[in-house]
């Protein structure tokens, strides 16, 4: 049995509490993330133009090049200048499978909470009080919920406003995780 197993209850419950908080944010407070994705101008025409290509689900960059030499070529630079320049995620046609997405989200939350518990077990040897625990647990879980979001804005031009809002969500999730761990930490 691993030492992390003693934290099964805070790991599980913090994941459940964060899952519920994220559900409230995305369902009851829809205005908070409403502007994260805007409608493309002339959406029907854009969809009609793309449909014949039957592009399989995946992540794409347009224009794209295979080598650094091609990137430097006048032809590629002209494509970049003319545009449009896109980072594109193509999803399968049809309704989104919310069950699968919610299950994956919960597994992710369990992963963040498990790693947070692992770090906390190595940082603390027994009960050390809320004041000592909450900052370490909060920062560790905040990094798990939010740190990588910024790469998408830095490198792939995702809106910084969307990233800031998701980071605020991560701060809330970290607070919930830290409070749950401090509450249920074995004494």
C-alpha cells in the first residue's frame, strides 16, 4: 500500500467538489465563459466551403510546412501573408459526447488531486495546521489546474481573456482542493 492511499478520501472528495464547482461555472454562470469562442463570420458559407474536404478529426495548422527550409521559402511566406492563418481543431460530426468529456474531466481532476496529495505527503509529516498546509496544497493544485493554459495563448494565439478566465477558475478549484485536503488530512 502506498503512502498516497491514506489520502484517498481528500483526493476523491476534492475531485467531486471541483467537478461540481466547474459544473456550476459552466451551467449556472454561463456568462463567465460565453465569450471564449465567438461565431465565425458567415458561418454557413465557411462550413459549406470546408465540408467537401471531409477533414478527419484532429488538430491542424493552416498554412503548414514540413521543414524549416519550406518555412523560409517565398511561397510559404506568401501564404502566411495572404492568410487566413489558422489553428484548427476538427471534431467528429454530430452531437458532442458529453458523457465521455465529463468522465475524462473527472479523471483529470483525480490526477491533479492525486499528484497534489503526493506532493503534500512529502512536504508534511503529519498534521501541521491549516496555515502551513493550505498554501502548499493550493499552489500545487493550482499549477495542475492552470499552468499549462498559458502556453496556448503564448504560442497558439488563444485569447488571453479566455486564458485569464480559465486561470481564475483554476484558482477557485485550487482553493476547493486545498480546503478539502486540510479538512480531511489524517491526524
